[in-house]
C-alpha cells in the first residue's frame, strides 16, 4: 500500500514539474494550455492504472 502512495506522489511531482517547464518555456498560450491538458490526462491515466488492481480490475500493463 505504501508503494502505491509513493508511486502516486511521484506521478504528481512529475506532473507539477512538467507544468512548471511548460509555463517557463512555452511562449504560446494556446499551446501551453493544450500541453497542460495533455499532462493532466497522462498523469490521471497513470494514477488510474495503478489503482485498477486494488479496485479489483485486472491490470493489462
């Protein structure tokens, strides 16, 4: 269980770092917005894939 929490925290920290990188280096506002949406979706997918085995669904990855 502790490894699950650590894994989720790592995903959140990586997502926050990517948000900072996008804010710092992306000059176009629309591109930055789309990249942030992409980061959120990828992070949510990674978190959900870690939670699926605990919820009783098989993990295919």
